C-alpha cells in the first residue's frame, strides 16, 4: 500500500495557492516532509487527513480515493495536528477511551488494554486520571501522540509532533514512531531537519505548495555533496558575500558569522569544503525557489 | 497615570467594532420603536409624549443591563484573558489609577453607546410622520428637553449604576461569570418589584426598590390625562428622588470599596497556583515505560456502533452542558422567574388565585420563554462548536465517525436540553403548588401540555437556532444572527400586523386549559400546527446536516463540494418526506382556518366595516318589528360542538307605518351557523340582498306587517364549531361548558354601535367622527328602545333545551319539566312574568348546591349554584352573597321578581360574570378558583356576585333605554348596590382596599382614553366610567347624604320604572332626577360636579402636630394643616377650571389602628367631621381625648384624588 498524490491543487478563498500541482508517492515507512513556514505542508497533510477539500487532482491510498471516500481513510488514519486543544475537564484516560471507541474499538476490555499501553508508551500512565486541563504543553503533546496511535492506524500523519517535548520525551517518541513505522505509512512533518535525517527513509521538501525535492535523505545529501563550501566572515562582510556568491545559510559561531555557499567548485581559497548534510540540501533547494532572508 | 489609561481605554474602545455594533443596534432599535409610534395607550397622547420618551429610555436602560455587563464587565477581565496581566502590571502603574482609568473609560464608552437609542428615537419620531407607518398626527413636536430629562434622570443613572456594579464585581472576583449572574439579579429585583406592584398596597415600597426607577415613575405618571402626558416631567421629589439617589449611591459605595480592596497581586493570584500544580507531574518518569507493547485490537465500523456513538456523544455533551456553570446560572435564573411568576401568580382585585396546574403551566409563557430562547441559542452554539471551541476539532473531525452520527449526536443533545426545559416546568410547578399548600396536582395536564404541546414548540424553536448556527459556522456571529433571526421572525410580523399563524414561524393558535373543559378542542389545532412546524424544522435540520462543517476548510465552496458526498440520496428523501408532511399539514390547517372558517386580517376587517357602514348606515333606526313572545327548542350536541335551535317568535309592528322589509343581521358567519328555516306566518320572505362579509341580509315581505299587526316568525339555525380557526377560542359550544346567548338567532335591523370606533381610523377612511353611539336622552326613538336589545320590549319566554345525557342545560325561567328521550337529556323552562329578549343557554356537567331564600313578598326563592365538581371551595361565598344581596335589595329597593336565582360556572375562556334574567353565568377564573384564605384580601367573589344579583333590579327590573348614559342605570347602580352589600357584610374597614382598585381603574382608564372622557350622564361606551367612577361617586354620595336616604330615592325610581313594558324607558335624566330629589340643596354642587362634569380633588395633609392641653374640650390639641384643590376637566383631559366655592370634605384624627369584627385592620377615628373648605391651605385645630397617631383630610379617600396616599400623615408632638 502506498499513498499517491497526483496533480493536487488547492487555492484558498483569500487567493493563497496553498498546494500547487503537487505530485508525491509515499511508501510504507517513515516519510519526512520538510518545508519553510507557510510552504503548504499543513494544507497537504490536512487534505490527506480528510479535513479539507482539494480543488483538483487526486490522492489515493491503496484502493481508497482519499478525496471521495473519507470514511475509509478515517478508519485507518492516525492524525496529530500541529495545534490542538483538549477538553479541560476530562481525564486523559477517559478521553482516550472515548476516542478509541470512536475509532471502532467496541470491546471495552480491548480498549482499556490499548489505552493503558499507549499511556505507558507516552509516559502519561501515572497521570491518566488527571484532567487534561491541568496538563503542561509537553504532556498535552504526548496525549496527542497517544490518541493518534489508537486503533491500528495504517496511515499516520503527525504535524510537528515533537514541538514542546524535552529531549528525553523526544527520543521516546522517535523510538515509538520508528517501531510503528516499520509496516505503516508515517508522514512526519517538521522543520527540524535532524529528525528527518535520523528517522526517515524517504522524504520530500515542499516550498510554495510544490514538491521541490524528494528521495532518500542520504541520496539527496549525496547530490549536493562537494558543492557546499564554508567560510567564517565578519558580519560587515556579509553583504559583499551575498553579492558575490550563492549563500545558502548563515550561522553565528563563536562571535563570527559562518556562511555556507553552494558552488560546483571552490569559490576561492578562503572557503573550505564541508561535508554536506540534509540542512544544506534544504537550504539549497529552498534558496532556488525563494529569496531567503539571510541578513 | 489615570489620564493615560483613560485615553488608552477610550481609544481602544472606539476602535472596537463591538462598540459601534452596540451603538448601531440601539440606534436602529430606537428608530424602529419611534417610527412605529409604539408604546402609547391613548390615541390622544402623542406617540412621542414626554412620558413615553422617558418610559422608553427607562425600558432601554433595563435591557441595557446586558450591554452594561458586556462593556463594564470586560475592561479588567480583558487583561487576564489576553494574558497581558503578566507584564502589564509590572509597568509603573498605580492600582487606583489603573482601576479608575479603566472604569472611567468604559463608563464613558457605555454612556456614549447609550446615546444611540436617544438619537434613534429622535430620528424615528422626526421621520415618523413622513414614513406613515403610524398616522402622522400621532407625532407631536420634537422636544429636546424630554430627551435630556429622560437621559439624565433615568437612562444614564441606571447605566452608571448597573455598569459600576458589574465593573466592581469583576474586579473583585476576577470572574466574568459573576457579571452575568449580576444582570440576572437585577432582572429579578425588577421582576419582584413588578409583581409586588400588582398589589396596590405595595406601591410606595416598589417605587423605592425598583433599581430602574420605572415603577416610581409610573406611580407619578399613571393617572395623567393624554394632554398631560405630552409634556409632563416627573419632578424629582419623594419616592422617585430617593430611588434615583439610592441606587447610584449604592454603586458609588461599591466602587469606593473596590478601589480600596483591589490589588494587582490578588488579581493575578488564582491562576499561578493552578499552573504550579500541573507541572508537578513532569518528574514522574517510569524508566520501563517503553517496554509495554501495543496490543492488537478489533475495530468494527457499522451502523449499530455509529448509532451507539451518536447516543453516547449526545449524553456526554448533555452532561457537559449540565456541568457548565453558565448553564447553571441561566437555568437557575429561568427557574427563579418560573417560580416567582408562579408564586405571585395571578391576582384579581389584589386577591390571589389558587396555584392550579394550568396556572403553573401558563407561567412558562411569561418570562421563562425568553430564557428558553436564550438557552436554545447559546447552547446550540456551544454544542455545534464544542470541538472547535477547545480546538479538538482537527482530531475529532478526522475520526472514523460519519458526519450524520456526529450531527445526530449534537442534535440529540439539544433535544435533551429541550426535554429538560419542559420537564423543569413540571418540577417547578409541582414544587410551587406544594410550597403554597395546594395538592390538587393534575399530572395528566402537566404531561399533555408539556410533552405533547410544548415540547414540539421548543424543538421547532431549537431547529431554527441549529440551522443558523450550522450555516453561520462561527459561534459569536451565530449567536448574533440567531438572536437577530428570532427577532425578525417574532417582531417583524407584529410590526407588519401579520397574524396568520401559518406564516409565523413556530406559531400556533393560543389555547387555554380549563378545569371544566380540560384541553377541550384545542389539542387538535395545536397539534396540527406542531406537525406543520416540526416538518418545517425537519427540513431546516436536514439542510443544516448537509452543510455540516467538518474539518478545517468550511468555505461555502468546500461545503457545496462536500454536499451529498457522504450522504447520498437519503437526505433528499428525508427532505421530500418532511416537505410532504409540511404540505399535508399545511393543507389541513389552511382548510380549517381559511376554508371552513373565515380568516380576516385586521386591515381587511376595518375595510369591511368601512364599506358596510358606508352602504348600510342609512338603515340605522329603520323601523322593524318587535318580538313579544319567545319560544325556543334548542338541541345542543356538546359532544360534537353542534347546535340546532328552533325559535318561534311572535312579532309585532309597534310603529306607525307598515313594515315590508326585514333587515337580518347574523352574529355568526355562514360557515359556522346557517339559518335553514325562516318564515313569517308560514311564508318564507324573499331574500333581496345578502352582504356576505357582514352576514347581513335584506328580506322582502310580500304581505307587509301593518301597524299593530302581529305575526308568528319561525327561525331554525344550525351549525357549530367543527373546524379550528387561525386564532380564537370558539368558546360558545364546547365539550363541557357551553354558553350561548340570544345572538344564536339573528337580530333585526342595522347593528347599532357597529363600525369603526377609533377617531384616527375613521378620519383616515373619510368617515365622520362619532362622539356617541347612542342618541341623547330626549330622543323619542331612543327612549322607545331597550338598551339590551332593540328587537323586542319585554317578552314571554319558554325554552326546551336538550343536551348530552351527563350535562345539565340551563335557560332563564322556572324548570317545568326534565326528562330523557333518545339518549338526550331535556329541560323545559318557562319564565314567570316577562323579561327582555336577553337570555342564555348553558350546558355542562354540573354539580348543584341549593338553598332557599324567603322573599319579602312571602315566596321562596330557590338559589342554585351550578359548579364544576372540584370547584367547591368558595361556594359559601357565592351563596352568602346571593342571599345577602337578595335581602338587601328587597329591603331597600323592591321585591325580587323571580322564584329562582341561578349562578353557573363556565370555562375560563373569558373572564367575566354576566346577569341574565334570574341567571348569572360566571367564569371559572372569576372567583371559583380564588384563594380567599387571607381575610384581608378582597372577597371579590362576594362583591361580584352582589353586583350580578343587583342587575336583576338594575337592568332587569328597570330596563334602560337605548340613550346616552343609560348603561349607568345598570352598571353604576349594580356597582353601588354591591358595594353596599359588601359593606354590610365586611364592614366599612374592608371597603378601602376595594375602592382603591376602583379608583386605580378609573384613573388609568381616563389616562388611556382615546376619544374623550364622558360623564356619568352621557357615557355610552366607557366601562371605567360606569363601573369605576360610578362606584366611587355613589359610595361617596351615600356617605354624604346617607345610605337610607339615597336608597329611598332608588326605591322611588324603581316604583316608576320597574318592569315597565311600554316606552318611554328609563334614561339618566330620570335616574338623575330621583337622585337630585333626595339630595339636599347644599350637596347639589357635588351631584353636578360628579354626574354632569369631571372633577378631581387634590387633597393633601401638610403637617399635623399635637400638644397635651389643659383646656377643657379635650386632652390633646391637634393642629392640622391641609391643602385642598379641586380641578374640573374637559373630556379631552385638559384642565377646564379650578372652582373656588367651598366643598364639604372630611377631616379626621385617628388613634392606633384597631381590628373590626371580621379581623380586618380598621382606622380608629378620634375625631371625624365633614367641613366646608374652600380650595387652598387650611389650618384646623381640633381636640381629642386619646393620643393621636394620624390625621388628615378625606382620610377614607371618598373623593377622587390622583394621589390618595398623601391624605393622611402621622401626628407628631409639637
């Protein structure tokens, strides 16, 4: 089973073209979706998650026409939206139990066992009786993860799942996700490039509603490897460098500004080659599409 | 600092759309109110009279509580809500500066917003004459001072007070919720004040406690005549002044308290604690957590589980509504109102009625229904948007539950809410009855009314709110649009005078529950309308289901895209089915209302009356025969609400010319009752013309009736009430409690008094203004015609009436025979002596109480009370009154002319008692269910019975002529007689309270008069004159010249006119003559001023002091300063003159109140004397033997005085 997106388009009422002829095939396993703010990641994910309509194009999941047969999708979907709220006066356990029943798990015992297991996995078991309204941001996020995993989802869409998690919880989540990702489709939207590097077999970069790169992360890195050069400059020198080179990123390091430049060959001796990583891929690709505000 | 904050607040407020929205709403509201000329009782007062302007501004300030709470509640709360407080309070701001700045800024905003209504009114009244929604001449000149007065004395003080209250509550408690509860509280205080006000004794207390000043204002304005209303500004004195100072004073105190209590730290306090507690969980890490495997599960997706989800969701949502503190707040407000409305219930003459089940049920239509609407709007919004409100929607909308199950669950939640709302009426009703010690709960009545008739109505109302909320798909805007929709649906038709129920969303014919007749014939009409609107609501609900918003993208484009995607054809079928039911029920209703009945709109009816008057007025006074003998054969079928009546009438030409044209006017339309047989001496006259709209026919007699000639006229009328009308009770024939009168048969001639009476309306239609319906006292034809029927003089009367086997049928006269035939029960009546052709036919399943009174002529009079089986509480009052009345009237006036007197109950579809010859039908609500347990309450059952019995003399012995003022001979005399009998029974002490109601009714009546006030001698239409003024004047007269002396005059009057079969019949000239003849010369001025003119006194006690005295003529010297004025008025209400001649007025000094034999509080006069006083101030010195407590002028309020309470004041030591 794979998720196939073809020529998908969506323009909002205010004229914003959120998805622009998007084509993507997503196989089983962890799939990373990278893109700047406002790139259309969330629009795309919401469309897959049956929460919004498309103007044209198609999405199929195996035999399911996602745009038409929403019910079928929802039955095998686990979705964690980027932003969500909770019912403040309901305990985590009761809420999960309720969602589980809505996900078609009719056996009370099964439900109970599943909810308990998930609560353990997101480390909320001790807090299961607490009302959701008392949860901190991180706990709420873990609750969100738990509800997305209820009921054997075959398609899991998680939008910025690790936002607000401390490092321990983030690791715990990554483990959980990769365990599940072995035989389901997991779409992970993020702007933490490192997460994609660590977790995903496959990925795509989205910008201005379009897919501008896709493939295996290592593969994509290989493509730019050898074309990324680095140099440490003084802040005042930056405009001149922006003028002269294709600067893809700037970073403060030890009080000086380190710039990365994309170039087939070494621009000049002051630059030294760096081992490209996914971040360089990201900045290179994005920079091809839009003016980056580097200053 | 204060100024900075104030400026910021103002800048912020005046850029907020809400501020302008409130302003705009008020502007529009004011404009509509004004341009419509709403809210004036008399046609002769301007729509924009000073009193109306002040009243409207006050009323707006009451509803402005909502705006005040919105504007004044939020300024400090805003900082918490937006999380600004975390840094805002770290700025160098002083607490008082912050608080006062916010307060002043918000208050200025609020007052500015309120100017919207002032502006709206001014624009509306200025444009009113141009728009012509109301007659242009109803609008007077624009008087700026009225608006300044109303705004500064009422509107602003009220808003300042309520606004300050809300501001302080929120600042002190940091909860916006309390400001809501606060506004409910004000309404409750206002309501309690209003309910207390229905008892005249509480007037001055009410004027003080009403936070809005409305009652205080009404206390001083309610008796103003129309011209006075145009310019009057209530002076700020007395109760009104105290009221205007009291409440803003409380507000100021509260503000000061708040200023000193308020601290930033405390204001921030609550939330910080909560957060701390929440974080503590973070440190609880189970190292082994990752090891737990996720178990495999079975998932099932089928209809059964979806339905289960639907129910489960409904239940969860319903529970969460129940737990919502705001809901608890609103519902407790609603229940409080329900309880208070039921607790105070309805009163008649200040006497409470029993808390019957139907009373409890009717209370839901008082204030409760507004809460119901509020709950429906707000909680539909809550339910529809619940997931979105907590931002859980992205998760829940992606769950594998079909939209119909989600939608269905939400819908069912609201169904449960409506169920709760109707059930509350039941619970509160039973509770209320129990608390009041009334245990005759009628659970069947509760069930039928609430679940079969009312629940559907609430569901229909809910469907509209649901529809609006789903379509609008934004909670706040949804509330606004939903309330707006309700307003449009309910008020626009009222403005446009549309009252055709099929066009008015959710509306249906009014109905009444009666103990006698139960739900009667109403269940059918109400149910058809319920079906009709439920079908309509179903269409709305299916449509809103189809447009149900799901997911993040609910632009209309996407909603149409989804339309039908997950639904298929089923909804289309549902809509088709609902439309079919809608059409079918609509057809049935239309068939009943407009085909089998005639529906006439108000405007159409006026047009018809105009056309009829223009074409047929020429027949007014046209010579017609008179009936001399009446014999009836009436077959009632109450089971089917049918009647067939055959009348054999001997008619006679009493005129001087031959009659060859008969004018027949029917009281019932052709669709209800038809005349199937009409013959004169066996020959059917020829129908020449029929006026369908007016049921008026002209017949030609081939063989004219010569002067003096008699003939036998036969009429058979048949029909009944099968189909239900748009509105109206159709009470004439009902299952149990039929009450027909002589108008079941048509009458002769042009219906006198018919036609449009409103001066404005007549002018508009080019009809001449008619000041009087009846001719003057010296009009020969008027004197030869009887007021209660121009078709006959006195007649012999026989009637055979059949009815259902379990009912008793009653007509005037002696019961001569009673038998059963063909399963029907027959009663034959024959009246001894002659009566007017003015009779009733009644039938119901009665129980009978009998007693005997020995008449002064030596014959026994059988007194019978025909009553509903459970209505036996007050029978002794009716019986005692009947006996006391017969005795008093026989002793003072003349013997009773019949051998029986029947009092019979009829269902509460009307509230009156009426006196036919020896028969008094009496409405169920008028005494039978009165609660007379408190002896201090007016025993109106006694008084009203005495009044009706008195009509056997005044109306039936002396039959008034059809001339101006003649009805005073019936009504004023009956009222006087009943007062005398009541006084005899309960003592003088009981009269004050009753007379207070008489005075109040009279003064209110004249202030709402739309033509001009008539006098006791020429009044032909004004009930407040013939009952109320008449009663007051006669009571005073009997006191001034002596009861026996006055009665001797009336006995002489009866001697001359009682049972006079031939003209001329009695006029007010005759009546007045007999009164004059027994009145001493010195008091003739009083007769003239009271009977021929309109005179009001302004008596006031200014001061009263006493000093112990060694002088021989008493132990205490009381020095009393009084002021007396007398004003005579034109009928229009303008002041005519201030007579300067002296009047005889009572002066009294009183000790502490005592109690009389009946246990009533009674004044104890130490000194009481009538003195001749010229208008102006007088100092009167009197000597009394006991310590004086009160003193004053006209202390018993015998004279007509608009401010009755200032006649008596405490006496203080010198």
